[in-house]
C-alpha cells in the first residue's frame, strides 16, 4: 500500500514540476519577445527604448523570478516556510555565500 502511495505522490510532484517549468518557459518566451522587440526597435531607429517598455520587461522579470523563487525556496531553505524572509536572503544559495554578503 505504501508503495502505491509513494508512486502516486511522485507522479503528483513530477506533474507539479512540469507545470512550473511550462509556466516559466512561457514567461521566458514572452520576455525574450519583449527584449527582441526593444533590440529591433533600437537597431532600426537608433533611439533607446521608451521607459514603458523597459518597465514592462522589468516587471515581467520580477514576476518570473518571484514565481520561481516561491517554487524553489522551500527546497533550498526549508525554514523559509516558517520564518520571514527579506530581500537578498530569499535567494537560493549556500550559507557560506550568504555569510559573505
């Protein structure tokens, strides 16, 4: 019985991982489209991108990073589920690197 439950749970985790990866890929594809558009406009006109376009890219990157961090942080820092985290402390990196920061 436990073997069946473990197999079912592993299947659920794999499906969750796949859905997260699919969502991240779609977001990165949209981000690449935005950056390509800014690049092409700059090459064609020689003018830097307008602030609204840069802000849209900035917000999209923040959204993608926050979603990925929400998904990965419990694996990198199990205590994050109970302890508040702020700023740079939310990054998944070894404790030695956090001490250097």
